[in-house]
C-alpha cells in the first residue's frame, strides 16, 4: 500500500474515532438529573398536638424560596420520611411548627444520625413544642416552649448581623407575632442571633435575656431555630422570609456562618 493510501486510511480512522468520542453511543438525549444532595431540603409538617393554620403558607413560602434560590424543596406530613433512606437525599430538614410526639424510636435514631453526621436541622416556631419525651431533641432545638401571651407587636434586637439568618435584618426589628417564653434560657448552650425586648409588649416572663432565634452545632451538623412564624402573614413578610432563608441556607451548609455557643 502506498504512503498516500496509508495516510488517507489513518486520517479516516482518526475522523471516525473523533466522531465517536464527541457523539458517544446512540442512546438518545441525556436524562435530566435530580438536583444533587447539596441542593435539596425536606420540610416536615407533622403535628400530633395543636396544628397551626399557618403551616400551609409556611410550606408554600419555603418552596418558593427554594425555587428562587437554587435548592429543591419537598414537603411532607409523613414522619416515616425520617429514616436513613428518607433523609439521604437532603442537606437539611425543616420542622415547620411540628407539635407533639410523633417520631418512633427508629425515626428518632435516624434523625440523630442525620444531624450528627453533618445534616442540617431547622426548627420554626412550634418545633420547640415537639418530642418533649426525647432529651436529645431538647438539646437539638435548644429550649422547650413554655407559654405565650396574645399575638401582638414587639421589638426584636438583632444581636448578630453577620450570620446569614440575620445579616439582612435591621438592628431593631418591630413586627407582630406570637411571642414564646421558654422553660430555660438557652444562651449558654447556643449562639443567640436575636433577643426579644419584653418592655415593648405585654406578657413576657423571661426578663432581659429573652432569646428568640439562635443557632448551634450538633455533632457534625448545624441546628437553627426561630420562634417566629406563628401567623400566616409572617410568610408574606420580606424580612421574615430573609430570616428564614438565611437559617435554612446556613443549616444546609449552602452558606458559612459562625455560631459559637454562649456568645
């Protein structure tokens, strides 16, 4: 075979190989992939006690926050999703005004493994009134709900304006909600992000140290709690939604943020 023919043959083989690499095998268009684990959040709305009418508005608002900020949101009222397999696709789980005792021992163990191995937990409002028979959950949420006065306006003092949950809030934040008192002051165990000014409303019993939102680490995971979010109107307030979004993003590991306990 002449050198010219050999050269032509080599060129043809190279062209065929190039086409195979570029086009791949003939398997049709690539299937769309689910968002990676780092971009999914689960919202749990289960209640075994009082059920807040604001829960549907809250779940819808978190879903919209996900759509606008690059993470997928799944909502469920089924505590059976709290399992090793059920939590595996998610970076964080949100307990949205969950109440009462609804997790069985296997589900409790799965939630604990999820958080301590690096997953995030977000508690909203009545999440502090759930799983009272489980001491580890009390450590996770930071403090148990005690009681509250009537819904009314009050002033919040934001004590950390660098954390993602509070970075976009004013130093003094006036709003209307149902203001929780807690059985204990968690300040020494968590990093307080905001405190409630009891001189600006009626019925508070915690005094000068009245944390209302905080964060801390639990094993390898992150926990964020806000006592706000009782009212349906909360989930249409831009500042409250910024607060909630920042807490979710931090707990899920989408954003950095320091939460030194006791400070």
